[in-house]
C-alpha cells in the first residue's frame, strides 16, 4: 500500500516502544521494573469511577456536543478561574479525549507549511512530530542542566524569526522535571506579545510541583488572547486510560478546535465527561495523597541516583521524572538504558527519546512503588559499577 507523503513526517513516542520491549522480556519470564512509563501507578479514585458508572446507568451513552458537555466545560472554566487567577469562560474550553489532541488541534489550526514553532528540547516528542506533520518547522530551544532545565528567555528570543508562529512550553516539564519561575514566564509572555506569537502552555503536570508556585501564562496581561492552556485528568487524577483532557483558548480558536473535533472524534465519551466533573468537584484528598507519595519517592530516588559514581542528578521540582546525567559512565546513555533493560530488568528511557539535547541523560519515571525504586536504584548502581551481574 502507498501512503500519503506526509506520513513520513509523523514521529512517535519511543516510550511506547521501550514498553513493548519490556513487555516482551516479561513474556519470556523476566522480571522488569517499569520506570519508563509516564503515568501514575495509582488507580483512579473510587468516587470518580462511581460517577462514570452512574453516568452510564443514567443513560449518558450518547453523542455530546463536540467541545464537551456544558456542565464539564463550566466546571473546567470554574476550576481554571480558581487555580490560574484569571477569569476563564466555558466557551473558551474544549474537552478532548486526553490532552494530547489539544496539541494536535492547536498545531493543525494555527501552523501553516513553512511556519516555525519553538519547542523545548528535550521535550514531549509529539510537539515536533505534529509540527513536521503539518509541514511546519520545529525549532528546538535547548533546555540545559546548568539552567536547571528551564527554558531560557534569551534562547527563545534568539530563535524568533518572521516565520515564528507558535511557542510551546511545558511546566512542570516532561522529561526533565524542571519548572519555570514566574520571571521566566513573564519573559516568555513579553516575547510572545512583542512578536505576536501564539503560545501553547502545556500545564498537564501543574499539580505536581513540589517547590515554588505555578504561574500560568494565561493570567499575564495580554496573554488570554494568544494562549492555549493544555491540561487534563490523566496525571492529576490517575486517569490516563480514560482519555479526558482539555484546552482553554480564545473563543475564536475554540470554535476551530471544536470543528476539528467534529471532523475527527465527534466528541469525547459522555460518561468520562461526567466522571471529569466528579474529579474536579469531588474530594481532592486522593489526588493530594498520590502527589505526596510522588514527592516521597522523588526524595528517595534522586539522592540515591546522585550518589552513584558516574551519575549526577539534580533535584527536579515537579512532575514525576528524574533526569540524571550519565555522561560520567563509559557507555552512552542509550547503551546504558539498553543494558539496564536487557541485563538488569530496569526499563528507563534514553534522554534522546525527547530530542537531541537529551543526549547524555536518562529519563526515569518514579511513578512506581518505593520498594521497586529501592531495588531499581540498587540495580542501576550495579550496572554503573561494571560488568553485568544480578
Ligand atoms: N503533555 C505532556 C507533557 C505529557 O507528558 C503528556 C502525557 O504523557 C500529555 C501532555 C498528554 O496527556 P494525555 O494522556 O491526557 O493525552
């Protein structure tokens, strides 16, 4: 079969490939500790599950409006107004199956062939993949260890050209666990206003911030008319498999994105939308407990990695990822990740899964039990020390 030429430009998420390799090893009877996956290891809180079951029983089994049911759009608008410190109207909100489609639709709606899009490197691989897919040009903004992996305003400024259309950033950040400061965000907003850029602010990890406070660019002067805020339920409420996310954006863009929804998904599953209302309006305790547990794990894992000869790991302030520098080891990060999986049964990702600037690093997800993290740290220490032994 012949495929459309554009398919060669579409990338992927290598995390899923490593997961497949790890699962193949497990099928051969090998034990694998999964630190490659970007999802909470907790189950969805029971009151959210109950709300979905009730919605199904109540007959919420039909199509809904493409941008979401008014009740959920309203609840999200209220939630954003309360948490981001700026009024958000329900008409600005589009509900999607997971937050990922917000990236896809924003890029489809805003980027013409030849337009340049600034993306973090390392960064979530789907940003650059979709930009290429629509004929745009992803322009990497390097995130460096010496700047705590925070996107530098000067680095962004240097890369802006008359073709720059969109700036994408993610805070707290996947894969680095870094977080932008208020001053960083103000600097980025100033550039966006000056150069008339659209901003896609990926705030999916904003509840998982262990130090400092989250500033949403949406709340800064002149930004509501040019910002797409991406968030969702996958991480905060351990709902990755439900596929429920959203974007808040200028009303005119929300209408375009809703049209893209009509043309692709029609709508997000009705009962998951009702579950989303329960998530936002119900008890927040289960989510808070989960996040407190992530923090405990981080506080164990990061110093344990940093203590290994050849590995250096700074404390990441957010998300649930450690991003150790492994350039002190005699092998490349990619080879080390392979060795860890094949010989030691520890699945992690090479930093290059997230862009060229990830060279020399690993992404280690600490969304796993403390017991497994202890064992993984021991195995990583053994692997770093020399010849394979279990
Ligand atoms: N943005 C970032 C930075 C992510 O890491 C992820 C998921 O891994 C997403 C967005 C997408 O989340 P969802 O599962 O809601 O589509």
